[in-house]
C-alpha cells in the first residue's frame, strides 16, 4: 500500500525539520505509539497499538532513520512484529519539506506492507485503517504547529 500527500504547517522549514527529527515529537503525532526507546540518534524501538476492523493489534516496532538532510529531507524504514499473531509489518516513509513563506510544505510518501495473517485481513480493510491513521497523523501534526484542519 502506498500513500502520498501534502500538508502545510504554520512554521518555518528549519523549525519544522527540527521538530520532525525529534523522535518523541514525531511519535506523539502517531496515534497508539508508546514506550519509545532511543537506541541511538537514528534507531528507535516502540510499541504501537491499533484496532483493525474488530481486532486489536499490538506491534513491537523498530525504526531506522535512513536519510536526514537538513532542512529538507527525512526518510525512515519501519519493521514491526505483532504480538500473538503470525505476521510482519514493513514500511518506508519519506518527507520533503519546502519553504512557503512563513509556512512549510511537507510532501510525504509512505509505503506499507503486511504479511502473514495480517495481510490476510484484506486490502480494503487495511487500506481504510491506514488512511485513518494517515489523517490522524496529519491532523496531529498541524495541531502541534497551532493549526486546525485536514491534510491538503
């Protein structure tokens, strides 16, 4: 599953970049993430809990920041294993930041794959949940910079 989008936040690009590279800030914008642990400046572990259809899942995830070019590019890969279910979550995320006067545009691309019993739930159900999480993240990010509204 691939998701792309763009949002605009009310802060200069260097400020937005500094906030996005802060793993605690980033995790606070993702619903269900807890127990963030920094291994080193580019590697983290966390627990992510979510509900898909009528089933609640808990993932142990590891995140590696694979590219960071201030103040414009951040890329990461994520791998996760659900508790109590055979399966695997893998993903990549890319964000490109651009100046828009006093604001910053964030163009993003996220690719997610689920294997095992998770993948067997069906693409429409999983895609719907992923879109819901995407909307929540962009709304939380905009609110963190003092704005309200949906992704552009």
